[in-house]
C-alpha cells in the first residue's frame, strides 16, 4: 500500500478532506505568518482525531524574515512566496 499525503492549510476544505481521507497524512507548510487560530485549529485537529499533522518550513526561515531580508513584498504577480514557502518545503 502506498503512502497518501494531503495538503492541510487548516481551512474548511482541507480539514473536511482530511476527515474524509483518514488514511492520508496531512501536511502543513508553515510560512510563519499564519493567524494564531490556524495553529490552534491544527492542534485541535490532532487532539480530536489522534492524527499527527506533519509541519514543514522553508529553509529560508519565515515569510516575514524573508520579506525583511530581501525588501520585497509578495503579491499575485510575484509568486515567489508560494514557491519558497509552500511548494519547495514539500520536496
């Protein structure tokens, strides 16, 4: 049997999917710039389901640290934050 993983943001859609796909391991890629409620929800999800959410972070540190270091704000046309903080940590 192969391992299944699912992207877990802590939002309604990914939480619902994680509850349906009980044999998939949730993975949360942490930008370091989430609302405190997101982290609380992840902890609550783990407590209620008995499942561990794998947390991944970018080798670049947090998104706020990256912004200060490079003096460049993320935006819809500058998608580096998606690549660096959401996609690359999965590899």
